[in-house]
């Protein structure tokens, strides 16, 4: 009897699966019929200039469809299902707009190459800093350069026209993002036109003749202190002092001539300020590197640029982040990074920064940006480089 019962259950399961297959086939047929009508709607909107996204209409539709379900679970499921169907329909309509040559005007100008020679470049810190090395690696030696105390000062120098470009650290492979830079990208209407990765091989340095036993205080930028935390944990009697810049910390130690002081910076900084290297290999990650961005106030991008950085804000609603990221998915764009930063004076709401591969002249990129602009808030393109 048990064997017969199990056999009957298997037959019932197979029948149920066949029934589901039939229903799924019907759903696919109806979905394609719906998409065909959506294309007709897109054509109407093209001819009349009506926007693709009508949030009030979609919300009313979702509530009406949800009310047709027979229990709360199905109501939520129906609304989630149709929210995705509507999102897919909008993406198809955005594509049709692009195919019909209806493009939104861009503030960006495409150029062949970035003019580097004889440029004036500003960097934060002093000579010997990693930003100084990044600047010369990216631009070469045929430039004029000067330094400022803070990253904000560098952005101001560009704004005032005193510098053509600024070099700013945005991310470290050990310590993560430099949050202040993301906030400055929001505050200033500047554009990223390049990036440069520099290995950060920190060393401990002090006055010539100093030993590890003499040290009482270590100066460096907070990011560098974090990147060397394992080494510093072995010397818990040392006081860690945050400084504006790694090279500036080296300059302080050299200037104070106090053997109880040491700095964490590059070997280049040690040589530049006449300090002795007391300990090498003090960084936790052997592949420790910092990514620097090159910023200008001109809205330009090179013909061969392949990375785009954008930011946008989203309503505090379920599924809003997924729906925004789906614009990259449906346009076949590879997203390489996403970060979030809190929006000032709006508790628990965030601005999202996204890096993805592409060029602003690509039709797929234009489709994605059109969708994001329509459905997200305060979309900004921070650069194509």
C-alpha cells in the first residue's frame, strides 16, 4: 500500500508540474502580447512627447492589481510581479526612444585625447606624498604643479581656475573608500577625466640614528595608520597621531628633530626629507595600493574612455535600489563598483555612487542613463574616463 501511495504521489506531482508548464507557457504568451502593446504605447509617446515614466499611473495600477488577489501573500506577490513587468516595459520604451533618435542633450563634450603637457595640476600634501607620485605618473614631468593643505582646497583651486586638474585619492585596497572625496564630488560640479593606481609601500621613518625603542609617537594620515594597523598593534605603547598627509607627517618629524617621533609614509618621502627608514614592509596588505582620480571642471571625456562614474538618490522604498541597478543589467553594462553615502539632513536616506563600464556615446549607456534620470532622483554623471 505504501509503495502504491508513493507511486500515486509521483504521478500527481508530474501532473501538477505539467499543469504549471501549461500556465507558464500562457504567461509567456501574454507577456509578449503585453510588450507588443507597450511598444505601441512607446510610439505614441514618441509622437506626442509624453514621458515614459508615470509614477502615479503605475502606483494606481499596482494597487488595483493587488486588490484582485485573494490573500495578503498573493497581493504582495502580484504587486511585486507587476512592478517588475512595468519596469521591463519602461526599459523597452527607453530603447525605442533611442532607436528613433530621440536623445537627451548632454553637457559633456567628447575629445580625442586629454591635453597633459604644460597643464597646471594641484595636489594635496607636500612633495613626497603618494598624490605627488600619482600626479607625475599620470601627467609626466612636463607640467606645472603646486600643493594645498586639504582636498577641498584642491577642488577650490580648480573652481577658481588656478589649476587645470586636481589629483585626489578615492580608494585604497586595504582601507577602502576615502569618504570625503565622495562628498566633495557631490559638493562640486567637477568631472573625473582619469585615474591612476599607485602602490602604497609604507615604511616607518625617523631621524637618522633613531631606533624603535626611542619612538613614543607616530604621525601619519589616518588611512595610512589603518593600512598599517597590524604592525602598530605590536607597538601599543606608541601614540598614533593623525596628520593631513603622509609626506606632511614626514616633514614634521624632520622639522621637529625629536628622536621620539616617527612617521609612516613612502620611501620617497624619507629620502626627500632626509629621514632614516626604521622598518620596511609595515603595511598589512602586500598588494596595498591607492586609486587616485584626476578631476577638472571641464565637462569632457575622451573618445576611448571606458569607465563611467555616476551618483543618484533613491526614495526610501522597497525595491528602489534593485530597480535602479536593473538599468545596467538590461543594457548589458558591467557594473564594477557601488558605494553609498548618507544624504545630509535626510536621516536614513542615501546617495549611491556607481561605476560601470562604457562610453557616454554608447547607445546602451544613453538608455541606462535615460532610465536612471527618469526614475531616480538627482542623477549626476561624475565622469567618463
